[in-house]
C-alpha cells in the first residue's frame, strides 16, 4: 500500500509540475501548428493550381537533403581527427583551442555568414590577397552563392558538436581493449575498426544525426551565402511567405519540413544512446598524454593548423574587416587603399543619407537585450518545472514526454510562420514590447535549458532532501538550502544559453520583428543586404560586436563548468 501511495503522490506532483510547461507548448506550438494545417487544407489552397506546383516543393526538399548530407559528411571528416586530438593528447594551448572550437556553434548564423563573406566574399581578404599577389583583374574565388560556401560554413558552425560528443565518449573508452587487440596481432587500423569504432558508434551516430538536423534546418547561412534560385526548405518558406505572399505553399513546405525534422529527432533519440557494456567504459576520462614520437607531434601540429585556418581565419577576417577601409583608387581599377579606421563603428550611430532603412544599433541592442532577458525568465522558469517533472517516476512522464518534446523538431522558420498566422494582433505584437518574440525564443531555448538542468537534478542525493524534511524544513526551505545551491551553476549555464540563443536568433525573428523593433541579427542582415562599402562595413562592425558578446558568454560558461560535466 505504501508503494502504491508513493506512486500516486509522485504522479500528482508530476501533474502539477507539467501544467505550466505543457500549457505553454500547447498554446504556442500546437495551436500555430493547427493553424498551418488548416491553411494547407483550406479551399483557397486547392482552388489555385499555382499552389499545387510540385517543383516548388520537391526541389527545395531535394536540395536541403543534398546540402545537409554533404555538410554532415565533411563535418565528420574534419571532426573525427580533432575529437581524437582533444581526447588523447596534452599540448600547450589545448584548453584555449578547445574553447575556440565551441565559439562558432553559439554564434548567430548571420554572424557566421558575415564572417565567411569577409573571408571569401568578393571583397573578402582571401580574394584581395590573391588579386594583389598575382596581379589578377577579377576575384579568383567565386564561392559566394554556391554550395561550397554553404558546406564550408556548416562545417565551421557544427564542428564542435562532433568534437564534443565523440571526443567525450572517446576519452572514456577503456584503453585495455585496444591494447589487448594489438597484443593479439591486430594492427592499429584493424583495432580501430573492430574495437574502437563499434564502441563509439552510439556517440558518433548521435553526433551525426544532430549535425544533420542543424544543417537540414539551416536558414541564415543558406539565405546569405547560398543561391536564391536553389533554396532549402527554410529559405523557400521564407520566400513564399514574405516575397510571394503564398501562405498555403509556405504552410505545405512547413509541414514537410516539420515531418522530416521530427523523423531525424526520433532517430537521434533512439540511435544516439550508448549500449556498450560497463567494462568498455571508464568512470573517469583517460589521462591525457604527451606525444611520444614524431608522427604524433606532426599529427598535433597539422590538426592545430587546420583548426586555426577553419575557425580562427573567418573570425579574425570578420573582426579585421570591421576596422579596415577598402576603397577603390580613382583611375586605377583593381587597386585598393587600405587603412585602419573606426568609421564603421561611428557610422552605426548616424544616418547621413537619411535612409528609411536605417536602424540605430542602440535601438537594436536594447531590443535584443530586452527580448533576451524576457526569454531567460520564461525558459528558465518553465525549464525548472519541466526538469523536476521529468525527475519524477511514473507513467505520466511516458505519456506526456512525446508531446512536450515534439517542438524540438520544428525549425525557427516554421515557428515564425505559425506565429504570424496565429498571433498577429493584440497583446502579442504591441508596439512597446512585442511579447511574441521572447515567447518564440523561449520555445527554441527550452530544450537546451532542460538538457542542462536535468542531469544536475538527477545527481542531487534524495537523502539530503529527506534529512532536511526530517529536521523540520518545509519544501520551500529545503529547495532553497539543498537544491538551489547544488544546481546554481547549471542554472546559470542554462540562463546564459537561453540569453545567447535569443540574442542571435534570426529565423523566427525575421518573420516576427517589426521595423520599429529590430534585433541585432535583423539589423545586420539589413545592412549586408544593401549595396555600398559603408553598409557592408557597418554590417561587419555590428556582427563583430555580437561575436564578442557571444564569445564572452562561452568563456564564462567554460569557467563555471563543473568538473566532469558534459554539455550534451
């Protein structure tokens, strides 16, 4: 009887904890989703033959699959050696370099695209250097607007996922199994394929599916670096909704995109879980070692150089391009006068031409800060409730969890379209503070908040709470004195993640922001979309400011990270 009573009590507590998070998801995910469905199956859609053009649906889907597959493949080829590097070797600057690999992932996609524009674009440093070195009349690298630029940016953006997930699993493998195989005559290559790779397969599969999911739902990178005539599903939804006002077609693309991402998310949850025996792993990571021979030293040197070229080069190109003026010399086509300047930062706060598209960076920054703080408040509060509900045991969690996790498969573009169709008036889009933006950002940040808080809650010993209650502490006091101190740093990490996600979100914001309430990514895109060296320089300057802000958040996260705690 006591067991049955305890289970009923657990179910009742979980029900109370689920009320707010589930209500939030039902109101702001499922209701917009129903609106999209109703639009697709409306008489307006079937009465128009233009909306039934299969090429508008099939071509974006095929190109999305193509670019996501290529991007995932090259991310694996680059990331696997780097994961081995960080999981096995100790060398000077290792910690700093490991932190550097994570910065691209937290950067807004608009900043990533701006960084590669500064490096390989028509006015990028690489093109200018080759023109000057070989005396060329045209830029030799014509990558912008091609699939190559998109794949390269995706490798830059998602490399840290493979490095962190696979590297963490690799560092915990028991080295004795590989040593035993080699003592029995197996070559290092055979030992890797027959011993190491099977044990790494769950982590590797999980990382690749996660990378594929991010590449599949990529928006900002494809929009700014890709070819407009070859859109992905997200870009096609954006074009159909905002350029052609074809909402039924945009809704159909959204449903297809949602179905694909949900399939990928389901595969990730089922295939990305480790199934190796206890002897195959260690409770602590393997001790890092110094390189033993010239081959290992050469491997470290080449890997570090590749990382610096792939990661540091775009970031430094972006920062340097924001403080260097490049102007064509009169009468001397192809030659440029270079010079250090802070003009682009100064011009951010002035509208000399009286452009109606002018966006004050101060307004954009204040808007982004307000939306980000509201996002932190909403997502952390709901994340705490959802995490405590998931800690409780019972059948309710198995029933509710799939409905709660379903929004994880939706892209920001689908979310933005659903919000436009459902909450396009009244309180949510009021001029002073449009709450629709932090609500949309919270839906995107909530999964990462739960993933950060849930392991910390599971690691809190239950006997501590029982001892506190036995000594007369009420539930609130027990939470304040037991749970809160133990989860304070994970809570801070979750808040920083939610803040940076909101600060750099571009997909949903491109639908939901208004001319009077732009955010920093929207302002960057407006600048970089307009012709002229001044607009381009201002875009680089604002992107640099956002990059510095996100980078500072990453270094703060690394400093407060608990020993042995993994991000994923």
